[in-house]
């Protein structure tokens, strides 16, 4: 598994709760859900590089 970069994310508590409920529904952690959403947004926008497709 590739190394993961850590960073602080400040997020509205209500938004966090909504993401947490969504993550729970899909059996993911909040971190995993945020990564999933970011990868999906990058893919949809055509900005996801081919070398990173193995994580999908």
C-alpha cells in the first residue's frame, strides 16, 4: 500500500455528521469516504492521473 499523506481538515460539524452517516451507510470510515469522494470528483472532471487508478 502506498504511503498516505496526513493533513488537518477543518470542516463544519454538520457537514462532518452528514459525511459520517453516508460513510456508515457504505461501510467506510469518514476518511475513506472523503478519499472516495475526492477520487470520484477527480475522475469525473478528467483530472485523475492514470498512474493512480490502482486505488479504485
